[in-house]
């Protein structure tokens, strides 16, 4: 690998499986069901919908100053808290810290409240809540986080549907490799709300909704791993031949075998092509029919880091099919994600 090594110095998570990485790690390797699901019914304009939800009812947000906490949405609170934990005990220069946040839906829960306040006020002038208006934009969390950390480096919010976190990780590696920042804090998250999706026939949206935030602190040439490398992004794959060429190029770049081949949302034909091109011990395949959003992508990356930390697999991984076995310590994972014809791939190793 010729590119500079970029380490994941620290990571944190707030998810249905655990309020922090320690809890997530414990539950991930337990033999219990990882996440409980709830079935919720919704009626909207006389149409009935059913959603399967993995939710977070509450979390310990007392470390956020009360004057800020009162103004923040549930999503922003999770992002600020998770990011602060990720930076805990880390020495950094605010001028050389970049923040790259990813969200598929953004602050739509706040936007819903804002719009309903207009719809429900049938008489007289409409007075919008300044706080709700301020908090309704997609980059609200980045603004609050930048203020809280006094960041003077680049601050970005990326919303690219269910590839948002992957794109944010790409942006972070580019900022670090180009010398524009020394550290990059990458976060991805979404929160469930009533109208997360109404078109139940649209396969671009997940059948199971979740919420949560994951954060990753990246640094170049750190003395220890785990390390992450963006391998290749391609947005023009429309045939099996193009997909096969893509996988061949990845195999050439990564140069060698992998312990785990992790495929997320690949069509079955492309998954078969990928498996034929790589030498691996274990394949982990995410269900194609349940596309993920940054919440799920963050849980996947966190799961990979947990596996590399422990050097072994759990007996079971929610929403994934695991095949194969390995009789050695797991040290190298190839992750490939596809959405709407856009393919992204990462190598994570120790």
C-alpha cells in the first residue's frame, strides 16, 4: 500500500446496541439478541403504514451544558455527546482539527415540528419558533459541535443518502493526506421520526429503521492501528462486466488476501463476482433488501473495529449472513458498499 497510513485513533458510538463503544462491544460479542425491534403503526392522509424500528429512548446527556441542551434536537445531542467522547483524553489543536459529519435525513424531525406548527395554526399570523428554524437545517449539528470544540479547521456536513458516512470517511482521508488538517473527526448519524419514509414500495429506503451516531477520529502516520484506506469509488457501474473490472482493480490495489470480505447492499450477482475475485476466509453479506443509512453504516464500521480489536467474530451479526471460518487472529477486512450504482470500498486492518 503506497498511500500514507491513516489510523483510526479512537471511536465512539451511541446505538440501540449500546450507549457507548464499551457497551456495544459487550453486546456485540454476547449470545443475546443484539437489538429489540418495535412495530409502529402510522396513519398519514388516511393511508396506513407500518414501520419496524430500533430506537434509542434516552441516553445520558448531562455532560452537555444545560443552556445548549435545551436548544438541541435529539440528533444534535447524540452527535455532540458522541463526538466529545471520541475526543476525550485526546490532545489536539483546534486549528488542525476537521469535522466531517454525515447524515441521510438530517434534522427532519425538527423540520416536521416546524411545518406542523404552520399547518395546525389555521387562524391568524404564524409565528415560527426561532430555535426550531435555526435547528432545521442539515448542518445544525456541525455548527453546534464546531462552537463547542472551538474548531477553526474545515467543517463539513455530507448528506448522500445511504452512502453519507462512507463519503465522509473519504473526505476525511483526503483532507489528511493533502495536509489540510492533522486530525479529522468523522461522525455519521440519523434519528427515527414518524415520517422517516412513507413510500413503503421504494426499495431505496430501509425496511427496518434505526437511530444513533458513530464517530471516528482519524490521524495520519499514527504509531498504531487500526488503519483505514479508501480503495476506490466508482459511480458508473451498470453491468456485471463493469462490476467485475471494479473488483479486479480493488484486488490489485490492496495486494493480498483478506480475513473478512464484508459486502453491504450488493446485488446478489455482484456479490458473487466479488467473492470470485478475492482470497478471503470469511464473507459477511448485508441484506440487499434492507438498505442502510449512516446509522447502520456506522454500526458496520464499529463492528469491524470491534472484530479487529478482539481478533475474532461473534457467533451472530444482526441483519447479516456470515459464511466461512478462520483459525487465526482476524487482522484485515475489506468492506464494499453499493448504493444506486455507486460503489465504495475500504480496507481496515491492524
